[in-house]
C-alpha cells in the first residue's frame, strides 16, 4: 500500500509542476485536476507514516525559515 501511495504522490507532484510550468490553459487545468485528484487519493489511502510526513515537512520548513530570519541581523 505504501508503494501505491508513493506512486500517486509522485503523479501529483509531477502534474502540479506541469500545471505551473505549461503555457496552454487546457493542459494547465487538466494537470491541476490530476494533481488535486492524486493528492486526495494519496491522503485517503496512504499509511499514517506518509500522512504524518506530508504534514510535518511544511511545518519543519517553516520552523527552519523562522529560525534563519530571527538569526539574521537585519
């Protein structure tokens, strides 16, 4: 089950990247829909470890950014 969740997460990541970088509107919208659908499927069927890591990564990045801005002398 973890492998299937990681595959849908990879599909969601690639389609989100393509929806941002492409120029055509129809392809952009379809890639965005695929990204949202794959992300929802990943969150529904993923094991708890993957769900927690998906939630924890943005929190860790925010904490690191906050620490680096507090340490700068600006």
